[in-house]
């Protein structure tokens, strides 16, 4: 299954065809990745989830690509790691082991630029992202 997925991704990349990320958005050269560290059993994830979804809707026409890293199970973790690898975000995944927060990453340099947590209001989160765009 992994081999088929890798071949399909390779074909898409080589052909220059736009693909969609895990949230169904077009991947048209984002300026910023919002890497959401999630697990189904995580109470902080459940608390921050609606705020992150509202943020995503508010940023709908801006150059931010949301990438969900699901650490719920070995299978979801493996799939998420593959997506992260394809986006060049493996170092971000390796250096952030917890869940219930969002890491903001410069899409070109792959450098961590900020973190969003449940302690922030949706307005504070939006202001943080806007500063980075």
C-alpha cells in the first residue's frame, strides 16, 4: 500500500499536477504551513479543534496550508509522517512529539515560526498568523 501511495505521489509531482492536502485544499504554493498535532484521545485537541477550524475558515483565501498530524494510532501516525515527509516537514514532526497545538512553519525554509495553543483566543491566533504572512 505504501509503495502504491509513493508511486502515485511521485507521478503527481513529476507531472506537475496540483494535489490536495489532508483537508482537501489545493496545494498552490502556500507561504505558511499550519501543522496541527492531533490525537483522538487528547483533551487539549478536542478543546482547540473548533478554534483551529474557525481559523482555517477565516484564512480560507490566504496562503496557509493546514496539515493534520494524527498521532492517534500507529497507522495514522505512519500516514501523517508520510504526508509530512512529502511536504518537507519531517524535522518539524521529529521535534514536536505532543498533541493539542499548531506549529506554524515557513513553507519555503521549513523553519518553525510560531506555535498556536488553546491558551490563545481565535483573535490572537489569527493575529499571529497574519504577522507571518
